[in-house]
């Protein structure tokens, strides 16, 4: 059995009117639901420390000053287009989303985050969770400096693990809104353990309930010990070779500091400390991020803090925001096949997901 852990990982709106951190008068164009601009693509680079990071701008060909959106990719070796070396085919949702948003009147920047695409990242000894925030901060500065961008309307959108980095960026930089796309709200420890349990319980794993309980008990202890800095023996964590390999990679001393920081970040605790406004998007066909324990938990945490938040569930959107025709039962019966098909040729973004996001951006970019 192959094991692949990819943490690419009813509609309601806030009752009160949306507020935007910047209060100056509008200085240019707004995103429009009805717009169908021609889109131009431009390769760009920006400096992060001693490194040059490459990215792509998608923008309307129509002259003007436009709202801007910074896209932050999910976990693993996920590049600017949201293609991953772990997943076959190259029809990445990041490139598709950037083009769609530009058609409606936005300047959209996506880039190869550290460890992906043409960006190898810093030396391992210098690589921390702040590496991702430093890259996002530099990318945001590039966007604001462009002549075709409205500095008073710049948004950040994080997909999956990218939601963590969107929150951490907004902790140090002013943005006009924070968008969470299929983002976990629990710690990644909880998310990974839930994903592993689902895989172990899958009939294809051919494990008894007792065997699943034993495996999960060992894995929970291993993760808890790792997070506390205690020694971990992968062979005691699991009897399954593939999971032993997963644990071995997890506890790698060279990356342990980075890994602990990522795995321990709780977005539902940190995001409500920010001003917002917020948009939380969930897919009804997402089998990696849980609707109740992630999307609705984050939405509730923001509402409980009195924040301006809009929650939207797209019934047929999968984890990578594409339209999924299979039922949840069919996807869960063979999750490996579903993940392998994330970026298959011919797959398109879910129409309901795109239209709802564009409506939210249009309302907040006037």
C-alpha cells in the first residue's frame, strides 16, 4: 500500500458591514463580478536576504490601478502554480486561480515558496518558519510597489498550510483582508493524525479496529514526544514501514525546529487576534481538511472574537478548489487516486468557489 500525506492538507455572511483596515478614499479600480478582462502574465523576482525568489504576476491588460492579491501555496514541494513533485500532472490550481481573479480586475502574485520550483530555500541551518513569512513579506512589498496596484486594497490568500503563513504575514504587515482556502484551523499535529487515522481505517489498508487503535496510540505518543523535544523511536511509533519512514522524516534533527513550529501553530487561536476582514472557504468534497473541525472551527473562533468573517462552503469543491464529480464515499474509497488526480489535465476550478470568492473581493475592493 502506498502512503502519501499531502497537506495541501451552507453559505453565511457576517451580519455587520465589512470593514477594511485602510480607510483612505478609493484610489483606482475595483474587482468586478461581471468583468472579463484580458490577462497578461509577467515573470518577476524579489529579494529575500541573499536569495532571489521567482514569481508570476497575472494582471488585467486594461490600464488602471487594481486591487492586488498575494497567493500563498500549501505544504510540501508546492510551487507557484500549486503543482507538487508528489502529485502527477501539472494543471495547478494556483495558476488557474490567479488567471480567474485577474479576469475580474486583480493583480495577482504567486511565487515559488522555499523548497519548491526554482526556489531551493536557504541553507537548512537557517531555515525556520520565519523563512516563509520573510518571503511573503518581500512578495507583498513587490505588489505594493507596482504602478498598477492600489496600495489601499491588497489581500493575502493562503491555501491549506498557506493559511498559517497568511496569518503570520498579517501579524507583521497590513493587508486589506485575509482569505483562507481549504485551510486547517487545528494544529497540523491534529490534522496529520486525523488524516493517518482515516487512511488506516480505509478498507484498502486491511487493518482490524484493534490494529488501527494500536497504530494510532503509537503515533500519538511519537508526535507528542517529538513536540516536547523527547527522543522518538520510529519502530516503536508504528509497525508499518511506510509510517516508520514518515516518523523518521518528522524527527530529522536538521529540520526539527522548523517542523515543530509548523506542526504546533493553531490558526483558530492566532487568526482572531488580527483585525480582518476574513474569508473562510471550505469544499464539500475536501477529504483532507475537515469541514467541522477546521473550517467551521476557524469561522467560529473569528466570530466569537467579534471579527468580520464570511464563511462559504462550495458543495462540489475538493481540497485543491477544483470541481469534483465523485461522491465523498467514492473519494474516500480510494483517496490515493483522488490525490493523484488533483492536477489532472482538463480539471477546472469549482465555479461556485470562484464566484463566491470574487463576490467577496468585489464588495471589499470598492
